[in-house]
C-alpha cells in the first residue's frame, strides 16, 4: 500500500525561479557585452588573416621594385 501522506508529487517539487528585473537586466547586459567582445575578437582575427594574406603580395612588389633599380 502507498502512503499518500508521505508522497511528494513531482509538480510540487519543481518550482520555477522568479528573477528580479534588476538581475534580468544585468544578465542581458552581460550577454551583450560578451557577444560584443567575441565579435571584436573575430573582427581582429579577420583583419589579421587579411593582412597575412596580403603580405606575400606586398613583398613581391618590393622585390620587383628593387630588381628594377
């Protein structure tokens, strides 16, 4: 036999947490800051890759200029 007085129903144990508006605003600000930081890092990496790709071309131009002198 089941003692229903001691049974804890699942819906009674799972309560949804209520966050304050200040906490939610702070969490959103932190998320935006983190995304901006990630985007800046990605833009920096893209600029570095572009510069690295242009380096051989720039060196070739310099060497051709020296060869013409």
